[in-house]
C-alpha cells in the first residue's frame, strides 16, 4: 500500500478523533456509558480508540494484566471474570471499576497496551483486508480501518448493496470506496438507534474528503457534518486533523 509511518499515524489519529474528540495525541482515559450493549443494555466504552465492555474490553485488560510492570494489574484481576459476562450486570454501575479504568489510563504500561491492542485487533486486520482486496490509497485504508473500529469489520450486508467490484477483482478502487461510504452513510442515517444515527459525521467526513480529492491524505482532514443530509451540502466543520 502507498502508506508510510506518518500516514499510518494520521489514519490512527483521525479515528481516535472520531472516537474521543481529541485532535492531537491520544486520550487513553476516554470513557463513556452507552445503552448499546447486547439487548440495549448499558455498557462501558473505553480507551484512545474505544473498545466496549461486551466487546473486546476483557481482552485489552487481560493484555494489561499480563504486561510487565502493570501498576493496576492486581486490582483488575478482581474484575476480569465479570467483564463481558452477559449473566451479570454491567460494570457501568460500579463506580470503583470506572475510577480504576481512569486511573490506569495514566499508567504508561496501559497506554502501550492500548496501542498494541488496537494494532493487533483492529489496524492490522484492516490493513490485511485492504491488501487482500487490492486497496492501495491512504483514504481507502482509513475508511476500512474506521469500519473495523466502529462496526467490527467490513460489513457484508453493506457490500451487497452496490455492484462495484473490489480492485482485486478488476474494480475501480475510488468508485468502490465511494459506494461503500455511501451505503454506510445511508445505513447510519436511517438506523433505528439514535446513538448510531449520531455517528454519521464519520461518513459525512469521508464524503467531504473524497470530494476534496484527499485520497492521499496529504491535505488536512476535515471532520464535518452535512447540514443538508439528503443532498450532502452545507458542511458544518467540526475539527481538522493537520
């Protein structure tokens, strides 16, 4: 792929900004409580790129516990069996655990563990998927990585909504990415959950940057919402990643 270390860093920072609102650096202690767990139960989302209590939070914290020098390893061991256990209440109602997550975020070992965790479970699979299917442009990798972080993967039901083929099958890379972004945008905008409808700034931002021909991510990346959602006009500028 036509990405170097600086571009990879920018791609990660854009997704972090989507997740935590932090334009520069990483907010390792970012924490929110949403009713988006299984059966709409409340759950914790945590970290610089955000992982969920009933998703991969247990994996992240087990990696931290196992890391040499983890300052709060013993405290997390008392909770590890409960994390993601659907037979028990969410830990979102446990103030001591919430505070522990916030305190641990200041530990350099936790920060290093989060970076490793998101590489292993999100960025590396996204890059492997992109390379397997013949995608080479930085903006393509950003779209693919964001789908992995936000939705867990490249969503097959969205891919089935358009006919464009992937580059590895003779398709046009830019046209495929545009089609996927448009399908994902329409899905988010009409989703039954308001929480997901509120995240369509991600796809709005991709649409805006595609229109700006920012495929190489060599221009500042504008995070926007379109005021006219149906026509995708009148962008409301929120943040910019240099």
